[in-house]
C-alpha cells in the first residue's frame, strides 16, 4: 500500500506517494493567474465573482478555493438575483429551437448596455444544453440553432445547469465569442490554450532533480521553485473572455486528474500515476507525456439543399503524445505515445459524458466547442448572406459590454511524488485545441436532417425560442 503525505488541493501543497522503489515527480500548474481586472459575473449586488471551473480569483488574480461560507453566500445571491424559468421554458425537451434573428431582436429590445443586465432566458439561451442542429430559413431571413434544453438552476459551484440533467447550459457570452472569432479561427491557427513550463524552468528543474537523493518537504519546495511559473498561451479568442477562462480551467483540471492532484469525481478513472503504480512502469527522464483535449465529432450531416445541418458526436476527446525534453530545456514532439498515458487519455474520453456533469468545466468546454463549430459553419457556408440576415450585436458590430475577465498569464507549479523503483521525473504539459473548422469541413449528405428542419418550422416562430 502507498502512504500519502500532504493532500490534494488547489494550494501549493504537494501530493506525495511512497511505494517500494522509484521516485516519480509530477509537476503541474497550480494557483496563480496574473493580471487583468474583473467587473464580476451577474450584476454587482456587492459581489465581485468570476466562478468558472470550480474556482474563484481574487483582486490580484490569484486562484483560491471557495470556502463553504462564501459559496453559500454566492449561491444565495445568485438565486435571489436570477429569475427561475416559468411555463414551457422550464420544461425539459429533446429539441428547443432558438432563432438567432429573434435572439438579436430580444437583446436590442432589452435596451441594456451590459450583457449581464439581460434577462436570464437570453443570457442562458433558453436553457440549451447542446447545439445539435442549425436550420436556415431564407424566406424568413433567419437562422435557427436547436438542441436539448430544460429549466435551469445554479449548482453548488455557482454554475447554471439543467434541473434534471445537471449539465451546464449554453451562455450568450460564449456564443458571441464563438461567432465573433469564427473567421479568424479559420484563417489562423484555430483556437487553443497550452500551459507549459518555460525552457529555463525545465533546465533548472532537471538540474535540481539530478541532485535529489531522497524525498523530503525541502524537495517539494525546491522542485516547485526550480520549475517556477508555467506559461499560459491562448490563441484565437480574446484572453479576457469567459471562453478563454473555460479553456484554461478545463486544461488545468484535466492535468490535475491525470497527475493525481485531484480525486476523480467519477468512478473507474484512476490517475496516470495510479496506472503507472499498478503496472510498476516508468518513463524516461527526458521523455514526458503531454495530454490535450480536442474536438471529437462525426461528419456534419447536411441536407441536399444546404439549409439544414446536424452536429453529431461526443464533442470532446483526450489525446496524448510523448515529448522529448533536451538538455537545453527545449521540447520536441516524438510522434509516439506512452502506452499508459494513452490508456489514461482513452479512459478520460470514455468517461467524458459523466465528467461533464460531475466536473462542470468539462461540460462547459463541450458547450463552447459546439458553439465554435456553429460559428465555423455560419462563416464557411455563408449562412448570413444566404438568408439575408444581419446580427450586429451577436457578431460584435454593435458593442454590448461583457465582463472583463482577468487575463490568465502564468500559473505556479504544483508537484506530486511517487516512489516505485529507480528515480524518474514526470512533468505534465498539455492544452486544449478547438479545431472547429476541421469539424465543419467534414460533411455528408443526409435527407433526414432536412425533414427535422421542416418539422421544426411547422411549430411556428411566434417568439425567439420554441419547443
């Protein structure tokens, strides 16, 4: 049996494992987001919160655990300040239609300057939990997005989720970011985040670990100090957006699960270190596993007339590749996969549906991937031109103030130690890649999706959403 020293937490404390022989040091990003100022989440009301991914950030941009008392106050405020959905809006439905033309009009009719002054049904897109369909109606100058939906409420992390499914609902702020960045994502390198040690940090870390002869609290502190802050690199979306925070938080939580710095909230998802321990395996001192989350969709189903599209598939998968770290601290991809790292990635992919409920940041990541695929399709298929529709607020031509989330720049290093045989060092790098255009480019014709469009239209468009 292993003996643990320390505890899994969001602080700089390390998790230590003693087995019979080999020391594994798993270093990961930890606690500090530097820079930026934030004007909060939903209104002000005395609160200045920005809860994404189960953490909060203080005025200095530092991630902290939310205390039980603070969380209770937050939930109480959220419940009092947000009107619960009523009537049909609160009912569960397999397909709820949301008119982008109607949504735009509803936003303009509200006549507010800030996104979080809008009614909850607008901010939360009528309770949509995924986007499954896109329908074009040229005769009505409209584009409709559709998917499963239901009434919503805040969970114990302060995240808006479906009342029965507990899946996070889609948010207007993220849809706007997805539409506004779609063209540049296709013309550039897509949308991504990575959290990685610096070249200098890798060098210092390697030099430090070569001197280690035994495990002690001083080794924990020395390893963190040697590695230093890890860099956060964001591409394709505004760094102060909620979308960017979701990318960072999802990457952060994925690697905490992999490196046993966080207990999995679902069953049968052991950490990478647990799998190494079970198989009494090691990794080379200069070859490190890298994990990242990527889009996972089936080909887009498209009607013959190009007026209906269906987005199919789980949405997200975990991937891995070994990286070679040179003596100079540079990192080179090997094109190979550590079998145990690949096993962990496959297990996380298999558990993703469960994780999207138990750890809502993974559900939020899938939501923004769905919305980015929609954005790519809107641009690729020239949908606005085809239906002769303008969406000045949604596409950013008319400004609607949104919360200015702190820009994530760097995170401190957190370490996990395990002994198994001879000395080995493991560092966890990774990221998230949203290749929405790669998804949008893969299409196949299907008559069924056109039939769904016809049935949806038959229900009428008396308001900007309908079941």
